[in-house]
C-alpha cells in the first residue's frame, strides 16, 4: 500500500463550491431530491467524475455510479457511497461529505496515476433524506431489494408530484437495471449527527452498526374536568399520566444504556382550565442490541400498565432491528485510521443511513467524523476542514487497505 | 317565616321547556350570549316574570332585572341572580338553574299570595360564559364597576361582531343606567361543576367563597437534537423539563391543599425523532387562601429555577384574589338548609361566577347542588329533579330567612 494522501484544501473548496446548488441565505442548503437544484448538483457530479476518466451510469431510480477501472476488470468494484440531497433546512455536510470525499479520493488517485487492482465505484444514492418523498433511504432501499421500483415511482411529494414524474422531469431515469451494479464492499463516510466524538475529542468514529429502533404512539384516556372544582385526588388527568410515562421511559433507557425520546405530544381539545381528558404522545426507543431494546420496551409497557391499566393504548408503528456492519470492512477502517495516526473510538449510529440497506446485500461499514454541537438537519450543521480531511484520508486508506486484503 | 314550598315538578318542566331554546341534538344547549337563541330565552323569561306581576327592566349591557314589589317600597330589594347563556357545547343547568329556580321562587310566592317586606329582584346577568365575547362574567362585572360599558361594547366575537352590535341587533340594550339597580343582598344557586358533593352524598354546598387563582405561561428552552444520536446524558430536552415541572406543581398543590393544572402544552416544531428544543405549558394554580396560593407559587417557582435556571420564562397572565362571601348571607343559607332538613357542607368554589363581581358591591353568597360526575360545559351536564328542587327550596328559605333578619 502506498502512502497516498488526499488534498484537504481541494476537498474543502469542493464542499464550499457545490454548496451553491440550493444555497439558502442562512448558510444552509435546500436541495430536495430530484429538484432542479438536485439536477444541477448531479450534472456537476457527473462532469467531475467523467473528467477523471470514470464511466457514469444511472439506474432506473436515479442512483448514480461512477466507475473507475482497476487492473482487474473482472473483479467486483469497491464502492464509496452516500447522498447529495438535503433536508429542506439542511446543511453542507450531511451526506454530501461522503460523496465529495469519495470524489477527492478519486482525484488523489488520478493525480498520482495510481491504479487499484479492483475497480472503484463512487455512488450517489437517490433520496436518502426522505423529506420530499417518504420513506428515507429510498434509492439504496430499492438497490438492496427492500422496496421495489414501482413503490419508489409512486411516492408523492406535498404538491402531489410523484417520484416517477420528478425523475423523468430532471432526466435522471437511467437505463442501468436495479441492483445490477454489484460491489465487493461499500464504505460510507458521514458526519456523526451527534455530540459524542466532539465531546470526547476523538477524530474518527468506527461505526460498528446501527441501533435497533422502535416507534410507538401512545394514547391515554382520562376524564376531562374543571380545573377549579375537581380536587387533586378525584382527577384522571391524561397529561399527568403522559408526563409520568415519558419520564419513566427516559429512566428505563438510562438504566439499560438505550435511548428514549418523546418528540410529539397532543392534548385533545386543550384548554387552560380543563383537566386533559385524552393525550397522545410519540415514543422513540433505541438500543444497540435487539434483546436490550426488547427489555426496554418491556419496562415501558409494564410502567404504562401499572400507571393507566386499560386507559392506555400503545401502538407500534415502526420496528427496525439492529444492524451490524461487516468485520472485514471494519478492520480495513481500523487499519486506515491507524495508518493516519488519528484517534478513534467505536460508535453505533443512532440514525439511519444508506449503508443500512446496502449492508443487506454487500459487506459494508461506515466512518464518522465529529460535527459541531452534534447538530445536523440544520443550516448551522458544521465540521472543520481538518475533520473533513481526516475523514477523507481514513476513507481512502480503508479502501486501499480493503483492496490489498482482497487481492492477497 | 311561613313554611312555603317550591314546586319541584314545575321547576323541572320549566328547565326542560326552556332547554328548547338552542337545543342541540346531543341533549345539550348552544345558547351563546346575545344570539337569536338568547333573545328567544330572554323574551320568554320577560313574559313569565311579567305574568307574575313583576316589572322587568334592562340595563345598557342587557342585564335583566325582574322586580317583585314588597310591602316596603323604599327597602332595597333582595336579589336572586345567575345567567341564561351557555357554552357552545353547554348543558341544561349551568347558570340556567339559578335563574329558573328564582322564577320558581317567584311563582311559589305568587301562588300563595305571599308578600315580602322588601322587594325581590330576579336577575339574568349578560354573558357570564365569556365564550362568545371574552372575558367571562361581563354583565355582572360592568354592574359592579369592574369593567366599563365601552369596554363591554367593544368586545368582538370570532366573526368580528361586537357586543354592542349584537345587543342592538336583538333589541336588548335597555335604558336602565349601569349599577342603578341596587340590592340589599344577592343569592345565587348553581350546580357545583365539581365532584365533591356527589362523592360525599351531600345535598347542598354552602359556598363560603371562591378560590384565589393565578394563570401562567411557562416557556422552557432546551436544545433540539437528533433522537437517535444524542446520548441521554448530553440532552437538554425541554419536554422532559416541562413534564418534571408540571408533576412538581401537582405535588406542591397536593401538599398545600390547593390545585394545579396544566391544560395546554405545545412543542415548537414537534417531530417524532427530534428532542424538543422549546416547550410552552399553561399553569393554573388555585387555593382557598391568598397566602397559601403565594406559597404554592413560591414552591413552583423554586422548582423551575432548580430544574431549568434561566432556560425557563414564567409569565403571570391572570391573578384573581380569593373571594369571601358575606357572613349574614351565609347564615341565611345555613338557616334555610336547616329548615329543609337537607345535608350540607361548606365548600369553596373553584370556578368564577357572577357572584364574584356582585360581591364587590353587595352582600352575596352562593348555594351549590351536586351535578353528575362533576361534569359541566358539556351536553352530558346533569342534575336530578330532586337535587334541583332541594336547591330551589333552600334558595327560597334563605331569601325569606335573610328578609326576616333584615326587618327585625
């Protein structure tokens, strides 16, 4: 393995240059999937890859594959992938860093004329964010066989425009059959979207997997009554029950090393001087291990029963088991980080990523870099030039390390 | 004092007959202040009083006074008063019982030809509910000098119609100057709107006063963050703080014998997988004694400071001191209840009533009867025929008892 280095300045300038596609006045980016801004970004991306001698193919849901040939044309390519779309009030790094760091890897290899044994492929997955067309991670999900193409085409945005119409409008319905582009492995670099690496002063997160997550809606029925004339011990206050339950879920998550969040709470017919009679809350429970998430759910369910009996109704609306990334990919990232001399820790992703679906069909792993205050999906989302450069260097090292192992 | 009795059947039939004015299909009444339904009810009320030989005058905010002459034309009249308007989804008893029981007292006196020493006056206060024109208790408030007439006229409903326009439209702007109708005392019969009498099996509540109440809005600022990637110990979850505070307020109210209610809660930009960054809750604190309410507020404020420091902002939006009803009026009610042989307990009203404002200018007290499940402001609001009859009988007894004391 040669001691190849990426160009941190060039990567940073590329991030800032392409931030113009969908730039918002507050320093963020609004580049919704299959919008005109997304088309601008895709056209630019294709042109840059072609300038490096890559062949760019597009599948029928718009996933873009830039192939850099290797010495062995018969070997499966090693992939680098992430996404170029953003949230409506997105930032400059979420997803984008992973693709542009891959481009920087290709540029660095190109500049030195370095030829890998296996081909490399750089992927832009369509509609990772899911904010224009739900669900999220749609392009990688179709690629991995989680969703079919008709399902993707039928998704509509808030104005009633379908995914199928939108992709045809911007001319990014390609000819490459779904799933026909196979990889030996995929690596994804991403900002952490959480505060752990920054708080601990760690350069690189070696992402060993993605947490198990379950989403619930909980409705509690009490009895509406007058706030002034109902004694405290004669009340059935649904909001009080909801408050106790959401705090108990937090407590159970702390004890079991998981996460519990209530992000939504609605009182039916709220009035300042009426004791709430019906309250609905969301509950988001996560844990690194499926069996621990099961325990966490069990503790929450038992508290709800004890608190409300049959006055509570808990509905599970989403259930996503834990994902473990590929050991040999993780070894390649460890080796790549060691070679760079950066500090590392293992970390489990709390958010979903294209890698979750890709890992179903391909050995996959991820690399995290810190981001300021753990913020993402926000114009203030931020990472430093040196953090981005370190991530890109580890990404390149990992690819080359993985390649060298493969050909041994 | 003669042993006069009201006619419980006639009272019940009158309640059911007038429930037609604004009747809703679910058995409730929608009779908004100064609406056509309110005009129908007012016309009916005026005709019934005039049929008993009363003179009905109307002041410039629509308060109606039906005067039944006494032997001594120079004595101030003893008043019975409540209201005939309802909530948008109101029931058959709230306010209505107090006016129609007064009418039944007049009918019973009329039937036996009984002449009191002092005149009696039966009052229908305009806009007690405050649901078409805020604030509540507007007519009695103008009468007592709490609000002025221009303020009342300028109130607008949700369609932009002013109180002044509405009163002119239904022809209930009278000539009697505000406050010129003075009373020796006023008695108001009302349903409890709470569960205490029913649960304890008590017939009559002797209402010694109205609780002190304060309304607040509390805004808590935390930090929005990703529900999946922010560890529990790195969160600033504004909803968790709000839940702790509302439970602490409940706990403090229990300890101090007061009431605490949160009826409204709003998360800024709620999302299922985002830790809430800003939450606003309402807080309604009540206590029988002003100084204990002060202590309750102190405990809540100190908990908020301890929990949130300067991330919380508490604004007081309404402050109503405790009201103590007149001892001689209360004695008259006690005597009247004793004469009827009903069971009684002293009770403090948790809700506001016309009597709160009238008590500022006239000796005043109230009588409560139980209502089913403590429900009010609801089509299911209910009291039995015998409960209504007992209340009306105690009301008559109290008037006559008060009159006999006065002339001694």
